[in-house]
């Protein structure tokens, strides 16, 4: 880990952080307790009381990366296997050359490609790199950690490793969405890093049968495996309910959205026609009710109609493209809705429900945002509404308010559409 990053961590390693680490180790202990209760743990997460130092472990539990039933030995073995998988990818021929070449360019050092053996792809990685560089420059304007050369390299290493396994041409929007999700993970999990002196080999060489919870906690968060662990989390999120395919198909214009297209064809000056199609297609009592295979479409129409159909009508009377708005928030994990420090909390909640509900809670959060902020944007023009949602509209609000509303929305939608 870069010395500048390490020194930053040490400045934060006050009594306050020591207490958070101790609390995190206690939380780890609860997973192996015979009286472990998910409900108590979930309440802590919803109340925004989760220490950042524990977030990486928790997300791996939610995603099934750390297996259930909870076992210290199984967690150690699985972690070793996952990290070995990443090592196998980055040890492929010419990976290091490719990483170093683009990393130098990311830091403003133009290199002569002559005599450098780079990885062979079925696409031009130079195309990806242009968007990656632009995105990282944007992040660094708001978040100092993205000015660090070591974290830029982490970003590039994880993205490049993922591209090795997803060797296909990506549309520029796909690259941007995927980059933004990765950036959110890197930021959110940075506080989970545990630093040890270089002469301490205990954690790096942990025994499969280790019982000491402090050693296990440090091993699960050891800074040398920061990239390895984020790669696994990143990969797992993109696999949930084919989320990766949603990103690619939406960006390529191949995501089926018949209901959106039908509604968009209605001349908004013909308000009666618009209301009529809403009632025919979205009213659960209608014989023509349409429930889409496209979750983004269901959030934009079916779910919002159930929760607040007047708001849906108002937005369409302004010709606001609700479907594209929903897609952009959904496919980037609320990027532009708020700053990364708050998005981390929202991702906590989304992943908390992911085992049973995939990423549906992310859609409920989007509806919560639309409903909670209605008074702030509903009188604006279409262009101003778009600008409103692109400039961190949640920043001055308590994130728990949106989660609380989303939990109520979740209950209502699950009862009506998912029978639970």
C-alpha cells in the first residue's frame, strides 16, 4: 500500500479507530455465536450504525462470498480460494505489462508502446481506457483518495482483471456505469483496510484452523488483499440477477422496454390518452395490466403507479424521461444522487436484501427519492428536473429518511407483485 495512503490511515488510527476495530471484532464474533440474530444485526445497519471497518466482511456475507452456515475455517478457506483466483488472473501473460503501461498513462506519463507486450483482447482496450481516465479524473475532483496513484492503480487492476473475464466490446455507457460502481466500492471499502507492519507475517500466512478472532478479522481485511477482495465483491454484484447484462443491454439499446415505448409515443398534450394508457397498462385491476420482464420498466411505471400515480402523471406531463432517469440511477448504484459517503449506507441496505430479492431494493430507493423530493422538483421544467437529479439531490437530507420510506415501499410492492 502506498506510503501516502498508509500515513493517512495512521493519522486516522487514533483511539477512535481503535474502538471501531474492537467493535468490528465483536461484530465478527456474533456471526459465530449460537444465538446470532439477523434481525438485531439488520436494525444496526438500517440505523446507520455499521462501522466502516466491518463493511467489507458484511458485504461478503450478504453476497454469499463468505459462506453460511458461518464457520471460521470455511471463511478462511474460501477467502484464500477467492484471492488465489484473482492472483491467477493477474499473473496471466502480459497482464502486468498492460497494467503498468496504462497506469503510467493514467498518471500523465505517456509511454512508447513499442517493445511492450500487452494483453490481447477481442476489443480495443484503448477505447475503455479513455472513459476510465475521464471518470477517475471526475472522482478525484470530489474525493481525495482518487488522487492517490495507488488507488488509481487498484481501480485499473480490478477493472482490467474483470475485462480479462469479460472479453467483449462494451458501449461507452457500459464502461461508465461499470466504472462508477467500481469507484463506489473502492471508496466504500477503503476504511476496511487493516494495516500491519511489514515484519508481521502472522495474518498473511494464517492457518486454516485459526481460532483467534482478531487474527481472522485482520486477515479478512488485510491491506495486501484489498484489490483481491474488491474484485470478488465487484464481480458478485455484477452477477446478481444478470445485472451486468442489464448494463450492457440498456447501453446498447437492446433492453426490451415495450411499455416505455408505448407510453412515450403518446402525445403528452393528449393528457386523456396518457391517463387512459396508465389505467389500462398499470392498474392491477385492469385486464390489460402489463408486468414487464424489465425491472427498470417496472420501477418506472408499475411500482410508481402503485405508490403514487399522481406523481407519475405529473412527471410525464412534463415529458420527463422517467425510464432513462431510473436506468441511470439503478445501473450506477445511485451515482449523482448523493456523495459516496452516503451511497455506502444505501449499498449496505440494498445488499442486505439481495439474497432474497436480488437488487430490487435499489429500485425501491429510487421510488423513495422521487416521492420524498417531489416538492423540490415538481414545479421545475423538464431540463431543470434532469439537472436537479444529476447534482446530488440527497446531500442535504438524512439518508435514513429515504431508507425508511423505501422499506415501506418495499413492503407494499412485495405484497402486490411478489406475494411476500
